[in-house]
C-alpha cells in the first residue's frame, strides 16, 4: 500500500473491506441487497460520500452491482473462485503466489535465493535411491493398496517416538498421516474454522499460510513477530479485539525470520490462548533444522489446544511428500473422516519411503551434516550480503533462512522484479506480511545462494531500483 | 429411514432439515436467532406444534439452544466440524463412511466384497517393481524436488494423447495433476460451489461423493439413475426446482451400478445443462475398464462446461496415487493457484511411477488381461449370487461391480452388519443413495468375491436378517 494514501482514501478502503468481509463471511449472500448508503455511513462512522466511493470501487471490482433506483446488490458469481480476488488486492509483485509460482516453475539451473527449500544436492539422494530399491522388493500390498485412515502404522509409531523426544506425548493413535504439511493445515482449517471467522498469523509469516487462508475465506490478522516470538501485547490485543478461532505459527526457526520462541514467551502465549479458548496449529516443519532445543507449544500444552503438524519435505524429499497431524484423541475420528472424504486413502508409498529412511539412522546422520553445512552457509551468505548493505535482522540459531533488511529507500518487490528479469528468483518481504509492512525486507535461502552470479544480479537490481 | 415413520414425524423432520440447511448454507449464522415458531410454521405450511417438535429435536442434537423467554438460537460451535453431523442424520450402518472405514481398516485377509478396488493380486505388481527400480536410478531432482504447479509434464502429454483417443481435446496445458481423483473433485468443489448451493448427483452414486459434498456443506440432490444414464425428466425437474451449480457423475461404468451413459442421453443431458448454465464434473475413474466405447461428456462438450477427472488408483496402484483434471483453458490458472495454496507441490514420485508404466505399453497389456478376467468374474459371481436369490440389476458391459437386489423383505444394512460380525465387509445400497431408496440393494465387487466363505456368510446373514 502506498504510504502517501490520503486519510479519505483509507476510509474508503476500510468501508470497502468491511463489505468484502461480510461477503466472504457470507453474512451478505450472493444476490443480497447491501445496506443503504446512509445507514452504512452511520454504521461505519463515515460520511455518505465515503460509502458512495467505496460502493463504486466494489462495482469496479465486480463484487457488487448497482440496480437503478433500487440500490446495490452482491453479484452472483458467474466465474469460479479466484484466490487472487479474495482479500486485499495486492500488487501482483507481492501476491502470496508470486514467490511460489516463480520458485516452482523455474528450471533447475535458475538461481532461487527466494525459494523455501534446499537444492537437490543437499538432500539425501543415496538414501532415497536405497529406499526405492528396498520398496521395489516389498510385499505387493504395500505397492498397490490404499492406505489405512490414519496411515502407515510403523511410521506413526516412529513419529510418536520422535515427538516424545521433543516432549510431545502423542501415541500413534493420535497421529494421522497426511499428503503434506500444507494438506495437514488445510484439513485442520476445514475442521476448525468457518468462512468469515478470524485466524491469527505471525507478521511476517510463511506466505502460503496467507494463500491457504484466503482459500478458506477467513479474516487474517497478523501479530508482529519479534526475535523471541510474537509480540505478546499485540497478541493479547488481537485476541480481545478480533476473537480469533485459530493461531498458526512455527515455534522453532520461524519462516521467514529464523527466530524461535523462548520458553517464557511460549508459556505466556499458551496462557493467553487458554484464557481465550484459542486453538493453535504449531507447524514444526523446520524443527529438524534446530541446532539447540526449542520449546514446542505442543509439549507445554499436552495437545490440549495445540495441534502439531510437520512434514519431511524440507529435510528428506519434496517429491514423495508425507506430513502428519498430532492432535487430541477426541478429534482423531473427525480428522480420519475428513481425510477419507477429501483424499480417500493417502499415499502409502510416500509414507513407506519416509519410514525406510527415518528408521535406519541415516536420517539423523543426514541432519547432522545438514546442520553443519547450513551453519557455514549462513555465515558465508551473511558476509556476502553485508557487502551489499543488506543486513540480517537476527542471526538465526539454525535453518535455511536469513531475513534481511535492504538499504534505506529500496522496495524489495521492485528489486525482485528486476532480478527476475535476469533469471534470479527472490522473495520480497511483503509476500510474507499481512500488514504489508516488510517492504524493505527480503528472505534469503542460504543454501540457494551459492551461485556467485546472484550477488551481481542483486547489486544491479538494487542499483536499478534505487535509481 | 423407517418406512413406518408417521406423516407427522416426516413433517417434523422436514422442518428440522430446513433449519439444518439454513445453518449449513450460512443463511443462519452461529449465534443467530431462529425464526419464531409461529412465523416458521407459516413459512413451512405446518402446525406450530410441528415446529416446536422440530426445534426440540435440534436442541437435542446440539444444533440450536433455547434461551428462556427469548427464543431459539444457533449454537456457536465449540467443537470442530463433524462430518457425521452435517446433512441428514443417517443410521450409523448406512453412513457414507461405513463402507470406507470397514474396507480401509480391514486386514488383507478379510474378504471385502463391498470394497471399491481390486485385490493386490490383480494389480500390475511386476510393472510397479520395475518402475520403482527405474526410479531409483533417475536424476536427483526427480527424487527430491517439488513438482511444478500443473505437474509432471511428460505424464500430462501422455494423458493428453489418451484423452484424445476418447475424443476429448485437452492439450497438456489444460491438464493439471492432482494427488488423487478424490482430491481433484475436492479442488473443483472449492472452486465451483459455495456452502448452501446445490449439487446434483446420481441416485445411487459413489458414497464418497456424498461424504465429500457434506464437507463442502452443499445441498445434495439425487437424480434417479437408470440403466442408460440419469432419468432426464427428473434431471430437468431438479434443474428447474433446485437451480444446482454442479452435477457430478461417471459416464462410463457408473459406480455402483456399472451402467454407462448412452450417446442419446449424453446429448440431451448436455443440452439441458447448457440451457441451465450447469457445470458437470465427469469422473472417468472406471473408463479404462470399459470393454466398448462409451460417450464421454467431455468429448461432446469440448471441455466447455464439462470438467473431466480421472486417476489410476483402480487400475494401476492405490498406493502411489495420481489423479488429473482436464478443464477449460481459462480456469487453469485458478486451479494451479488453488493447488499451490492447498497442497503446494503435489507428489512427483507418484506421477513418475504412473508415467513409467503408462508409457511403455505394459499398462495396455495389463488392462486387456484385466478386462477379460473381470468379464469371467462377473459371470461367475452373478451365478453364485443368483443361487442365493440375489439378482443383478443389469449385466454391466465391463468393470468390477454388480449392483444387486436382495430377496424381498431384506434390509441390506442389516445383512451387512451381520456379515461384518463374521469378518466379511459388504456395501449396503443406502450408503450410495441420497434418497435412501436402495434399502434392498447391495454392491458386489466381483474381484473381491473369489473366497467361497463369502457365500456361506452371506447366506447366514440373509437368513438372520430375514428372521
């Protein structure tokens, strides 16, 4: 959003947003008549002309229509749902899909400092080949049959042990395998939130949380994220102001900042959530990158109101995906029903591959190597970036990301557009930010920053954007 | 539903259903006040005492609450969504999840005439082992990287050719890979329907359509299915009465009946849909079992309002699943965005395995063998069932199912419960029926009926249910 926007413009947008919200939350259904201009001006505490301007804007957006002499009506949707049309209309360059699309569609040889995963050469290739060969000799049922509703039992047993090592008591019956971490969160949103309800996220947070929550048509409210976790005063205020139903976070090595929750913040956060009856999804996707123990909300809470999800797409393979949900015992039946309804039988071959690698110790060795290699890369890349005047926000204690601030006056989205023209994919800060307050920030994946060309492109893009 | 239910009881249920519907469609939001008893009695054309009884029933179900002196209110949901609580409260034995859960959870040695897939020994085991070995030698990227938004390009090219053989013109850019056929339909429902809108299905239809549509909280209306396709008069009446947004069907070897659409019905059906602006999802999951050409709606329509989906879970493997959507060019971007938001990168290893088998001709050989083997099994099983007085509704021209009528007076759900006590999983007709009008029907999977024990158990269960 342009900082020079006048106060009047902001009011118009606030009124338009209130109407979009009512439509998303279905308190205004397709075909319904909008409140009259006078009455809505009263409701919103603005002038009638502000409402007129807001309604005009919604007409231009194709959200409502004016019927002569009768008022304004919600348009009946003729076209299928477009995620791009839900929620605030962001600049295309900072759309949450921008980085995903660029990263997923770029060829293997395109440098992708903005992408969220490790290069192929950092993944346990030999272990995967061995697991595939082993699978090719296994019983026929494992190769052809649907999975059980909760999924591959030996893998759930192993996950239960691993969770136990982090203090999370989750027997295999409280673990459900999913087709990915993303799909785990998607299922949980279906179970826990309704269109129009409010969900809290960190600001900044993983951009695909924002895309996914758009698809659920919920109101997303950001809580400023600090180097030790969410800002608790803002968290408490958001709870009392918005009465959210759910909070989604990473407690260890948060994406994009790499900061982890401290035990004290974790404890206070849980106490506030208990008081408000708030459910928390703790996405532990980067947990295995942690070099030192981090508090898991699920461990403190005992899976009462915290649901932990995770996957192996970042540390093992993103080509045969497998995620999990660890949740309260009395929610498992509903989760299993929903999994059947929406996917039927899961993907047992992926679960089998993950299990084969996890069980034989090679995964632990791989992680140890990865953590050391990443520590070196974080140091090296921080030095290279500093040379360009790009400063890391913190020095993360693990993981693949450096959340960095660009020199004053630069717009990261502009820099990213220019870099893309030279075939380098970057991740501008505002794709991670609900409040669009990370214009000068950029997320760097240190494992994807090894190609020296990147720094030249970055320098030119910054020069161009500054000019 | 008990046929002895009195007319008054039916009226009460009709009123209760109307309220549940308004809640599901969010025209009554959580916390909203229900219409007064007198006014709703007028709306529904029933007596006030009928509305009182219906509201009491909804209080007992935990859907609404009475506030002393103030009226009835929609309860704010404290518990997560339970699929079992959405839509009509069916007898547990005929819940759409009943057959899924039993089939998915039963051990490999439990006879499952009620399940919807082939036994492991009928699947192309050697081809799968070969494909896994080949995969273990492939490039590292294929083993570790996320998939592209549309998915594995060579597989989409191959699917484009296969679709072309059925008259469906879909270039690879109009094909999107999904994690399963179920997930393909789920994504399309998210794109195309809103809670409270109406979706047409066949009656009977695949039970998981009903479970999935419950999760989308749409109103499901059944169109009676005949041996040549949907009853067109009923289809036209449903269109004008319910203004549905979507129709989901199988045109070839419909599940559960095994009947296929005739060209004449297909043409009329499309004409009616065009007139009404109705979108159709054609689930071609059993297409490869067809022994003779069947008309594809997507071929007649040219992917204008028909979307075709399919998968290889029934003919190749259900352990490494891969589905597809073939749709209009101008919907592909939205589909790709939605796929990223809800799954991020798909499952490239599954796509690679399917591709490896499809491309080398072994899949065609496998299908030819399968069709012959199934034709023999359909004949054999029909004879065995006839000996018990169980008569196939039609003689299907392919596929794995016989949709059969039990002798008069028998309740298939009762027979299925008794058989389950002897460890045989059956599929009672009403799990497939929106109108609950298939009480005497049962679906038999002929490939899962080879164990001679089944017929003894079936006979005893029928005797018991008749007694």
